[in-house]
C-alpha cells in the first residue's frame, strides 16, 4: 500500500510517499522526490548526510539515490526493521532513557570531532520522527535533509537542540520546567562535556548560544527554521537551562 504522506511539508518543496505492507501495515520504505532548486538541495543534503552517517554508524541507512533528470531528484530510504519512533506528546519523565540513548549515539558518531569548535550538523534530531530506537537500546539518526558539513556550527549543537525541543514540549504541558527535568538536562549536557563534544562556544551558556548560532545560520534549514522548537521556547526557560548547567546542585 503506497500513499503520499506530504507535499511540501514545512515548506520543504519535497514530495514524500510511504510504502507499507498491505497486511501488517509496517512501513517498508519512504521516497522523497523534488523538482525545484530548494527541494533538490534538500535531497542532496540528505544523500550527503546518509553517506557521512553510514561511515560511523553500526546500523546503516539503506537507500537508493537517483538523479532522474537535471530537474528531478529522488531518494528511496528503506525502513530498518526493529526500529521504532517515540510517540508525540510523551512526557519528559518517559523520555529520559531515549534522550540518554540519543546523547550516547551522538557521542559515538561524532567521536572524531572531540575538542573541536565546529562539526557537521544533522539539523533536526527530533525524538518524534528523526531519532529511532530498537529493543537493544540502540539509536539511529534519520532524515538528513538539513545536514551541513560547512563547519559553521558548534560541536554539540544538535543534542542541545534535542534537549531544548523536549523541554519546550514539557513547558507546554506544565508551564514550567520541573526540578527533576532540570537535573536530568544538566546530566545530559555534562555527559557531552565529559566526552569533549561540547564546543567552547557553547559551554558557558549552551542553550542561549545554541539559539544564537541557529538564528545566525538559518539558511542551513532551507526555509524550515520556523518549525524548530529551539526558536519557539520562551527565553526564561532557556535561561533556566543555562543556570542549572553553571549552578548544579
């Protein structure tokens, strides 16, 4: 069973179709295609990101990249069996394990960028869709449309964005960040720091400086930056994150 899941979602200028098994309804693969300059650019970014990621990841993304004509590109990505997505609106308390797996996988994949100010970025490590997990407690990063390897973004900005995103969801529900959540955030950021994968540009105020760099480099997101929770969360919560990192208790 094949169906179109999205046409120019979030302004991406990409057609997204999904193939599911007609009996189990399990996703078999997804195909992204584009005929515009911006859409083709996103597909090329995805292709480059997958190649980069597959060099370092034990679990490989299986894909088929095609340049049909100069104005029509597409990429088909096979679904890795055994991996699953986190459900939207999952409370932070139930995400702790998955956030830790995400940080650990980032440390594994970005290992050669230790002690570096800048590193390639995924651009959208959202637990809802773009980070997948299996029952062996392994993570997998997918959807590389915003991949950028131009060395303009600080090392560690991807997981900081992931943390901010899930804090944003938490504040929508509770209108505040609980102390337990803040302590867990501090643990995650300190783990990045201990792994030498938090750029000196982010260490003092990781959340505020991450947002600053995103705003200064929005072209990386090809017009889709407006969907990033990092740019939606009220500044008072950004300040709370940075305060707990510099004043742990």
